[in-house]
């Protein structure tokens, strides 16, 4: 089923459910579950993405000093010699 047809079907079904007040609580609990699942999966994806980025972060894997001159300049700036 294509997206437009599915949206139309859902819209029609949603309108039918809204007309029947006895089904509103079921609809509310269903939406709550869907939203909770979406938020949980989104948080998990964000955490996994951050972990992958941290592992792939080239700055953290490279040494702070790249040459002897850099080292001397950092020591001079930090300690004055």
C-alpha cells in the first residue's frame, strides 16, 4: 500500500474512532505506547551514535603533540622554559 493510500485509510479509521467515545481511552493508551517506544528507540540510537563518534573521534586518538618543536613550545608556554 502506498503512503498516500495508507494515510487516507488511517485518517478514515481515526475519524471513526474519535466518533466512538468508548474507544478514546484505548486510542490514548495506544498512542502513549507508540510515543514511549519511539522515544526509547530514539534515545538508544542517540547513545549508540555518541559512542561510535567518541570511538571514531580522531582528536582523542591522536597524540596531543605532533613534533619535538610542538612539545618544546607547549612546555615553554606552560612552564616558562
